[in-house]
C-alpha cells in the first residue's frame, strides 16, 4: 500500500484582519460536527451615583470550529495555562479573589 505524501501547509499572516476583543465566553456548544463559541464584551454605562454600576454585554464574535481545530485550540490553551502556572501568574484550582468578577 503506497504512502500518501505529507501535506505542506504554509502559514500566511494577514495584518489587515482586524482584532476582536472579548472579556467573556458567553456560550459554548458542540453539536457533533462543530464547536460553537460566542465571545462577548462588557460595556459599562455612564455612572449615576448613588445607583450601582450598570452595563451591557454585547456579542463581539461568533467562532465556529471543526473538531480538529477545537482540539488544537484546547491543546494550545492547555500549554498556555501550564506556562502561566510555571510563571506564577495563575494557580490551578485557586478560588477567585474576593471582589473579583468574571
């Protein structure tokens, strides 16, 4: 049985693609074919003391990945978490500090 040739894929950066900022992952689902993520950004309203702060959460991006890309994302995120742990930036399993929100 002849071996199939290995595919050579070259990464090409496209600086003109705009960057998307998100501060929360609102929804995450897998339908058997694709991983779907909805990323959101929180925008605060003008303050009106003594009322508590208010804001709105807006969808910033909807990302849809096939299973192999989702696994690649998970692996790369895991590598990043390990690096952040080694640098002491994050601690696995540590409860959030008092007064913080996510």
